[in-house]
């Protein structure tokens, strides 16, 4: 197998001949043909993702061929499968890949760029997620006719989803945002969502803001290159500050508490029944064996020893069984986690207020239709999060507003810059405090003001220590 190593990665290009009948040949009699896999070796080192995509697109320019790029790490373990500039991805090909990916435990990323395909292939990709270890899916420049992208968000192991330039409008964004609301699976797993360069306006942004009211997992949201104005941006910012809970949110919260208590009770009753039955069986086995006959030199001592032995072998009490069952139920069910729990809310004058979403760290609103009102709203959010004592997340540490119709200079810019630097420094201290011991050395020696490498280490999913020297 020919491989090419570059920057600690190994790339293998496989050319797979098309094995499905074309649409214009359906009337003809089908003949069985064998599919051929031809490995090709790259003739030059590829240093960037763009160059890898360009090299793959040149190979896929030939008609009737699909190029699948397999990327391996330095240990020759498959970590990514990539399709680029293909005419289409047959559904049968995805079904064949689904048979292989369960045996690739390090395959975590699937990239499909500039490949228009149908909803059937996207459905196969969604099924593939449940059978594999894939956590990152990139479908940039790959519009789906049926636009059933929400099927990907129904899988529990998906962490990062990129849908840049997929012709998504407000209706599609509303469906995607509905999948991000608590307690749906996507609200517990998706940490990165990229919707760059689509047709999303204030309606879609407000839908995402509504999802952020209850979502406590999403950390990176990219809406660059859309049509969001001040109304949509202010709606996003309001979800990050204190807001009153609606009647529906209060009712749903009480329903979740009731469901949690009911589940915990069912698990507890099942466990205490099993423990009681096990104790009865153990006591019956011990009684069926009968007492051991043993001659003792001192009869009184023998009676005392026999009484102690019988007491030790007696069945546990009902209190002990209940305590064990309760402990095991807590271990299985876990503690109650809710975005509107007592730790996340405050009550004033009979009204319940949420402390807001402090989990979102990165927000990109570049090249939209924002104005001065968005700048003021951003400053208010940063001031609120900076003064907030009880917060479960880090809060905003990076916001991108380039390419908007903003004033050239205003007082809010300096305040925003100071607040972001302060939030980043607090993040820096928190990362030093709560990370494993092996990170403490490079955090201590980091020179002041050099936080870019540290921030890159936070947002990148790598265990490598950043170079701060």
C-alpha cells in the first residue's frame, strides 16, 4: 500500500471505480462488474487541508470515478475519511463503508466537500454514526436536496457539525435549532456548530437563541456570512444574560423532575427486590448446611463463639438493604441535571429567573448586517457575565464582528476589549486550576499577554501542550 507522510499524518488516496448503473442506462440490461480499488501514491508533500482537497479534486475530475481520501495518524491508524468534488455519493457505497467502520475505533471524522448528494445518502451517514466512533461530520459545500440535516442531530455521539455553504434558509435553521433544545440528544453532545455562508436571517438566529436558553453544551457557534441583523444578534445576546422563565419552561422543568424521581424510584424498587431475594437465598443456603459440630474445651466459650458466628452469618437488616439499594440507585441514575435547576436560577418577587447561558465561549457573527445596537448588547452581556458569581461555564471569551456596518470608533470597543481580556485571563486561571498536573508546568511559565496559544489549546481537541515560549 502506497502512503505519503506529511506533518505526522499519512495520506492514502484510493480510487474506486463506479459500480452503480447511471441514470441514463437504467433501461439497458444490467451486467455484473467487479469494483476495483487502485491505491495511488502522492508525488508531493501536502501541508494543508486546502492542498489535500485540491489534490483530491484533480484526481476525481475523471468521469465515473470516486476518490476516497483516507487520513492516518503517525501510528498508521485511520482517523478520517474524506470525499471531495465527486459527482455524487452512491447510497450503496455508504452501506459498504458502514460495514467497515465498526472495526476502525480511531476513525472520528467524516468530511464531504463539494459533493451534491441526496437525502438517501445523508440518511446512511446518520445511520453510520450510530455504528461507528465518528464524532465530527463536515458537509461543507454539499447541499442536500431534501435538506434533512436534522437527522444527524438525532445521534448521541455527534460532537461537531459543519454545514457551511449548504443553502440553508430560516426554515432549515429553525428545524436544526429545535434539535438543540434540552433534553434532546443534541443538547447533551453538540459542542461545535458551523452554519457559515447560508441564507439565515433574524428568524433563524432567534430560533437558535431560543435553543440557547436551555442548551448547556454548545460552546462554538459560527454564523458568519449570513443575513443576521441587530434583532437576531440581540436575541442571541439576551439568552446569555438573566431572563425570566416562561410558563411552558416551568411546566417542562417540573415534568423533568417528576420523570427523574419516577425513574429513580423504579430503579430503587428493582434493586431492593433483588437485594432482598439475594439475602433470603443466602440465608436459606446457610441454614440448609446446618450448624457445624465442634468440640470446645470450655463449654461457655463454645456457646459464646457459636452465638457470635451465628450473629455474623445472619441476614442483613432491612435498613442495610435500603441503604445499599439507595446508593446503587444513585450510582445508576445519577444526579438531576437541568438547565433550570436551583443552581441555575434565582427567584425574585415570585418570578423565577435563569442566570443565562454561560457555556457558549465562541460566537462568530462576521459579515452579517449588524449595527451599533449589537455592539451595545455585546458590552452588556460581557459586563453581566463578568460580574456573575454563580456560573457553570466560562462565558464569552471570543466574539468576531468583522465585516459589519459598525462605527469606526466608539467607547464600547475599549470596554469590550477589556472585558474579553479579563474573561480570557479568568479562563486562563481556571484552566490552570482544574487541569491535570502535567499542564501546570507550561501554564506557570507562560509569559503575560501570550494567551493565543493557550486559547488555541482550549478550542482544539488535541492533547499536545502549546508552545508558549
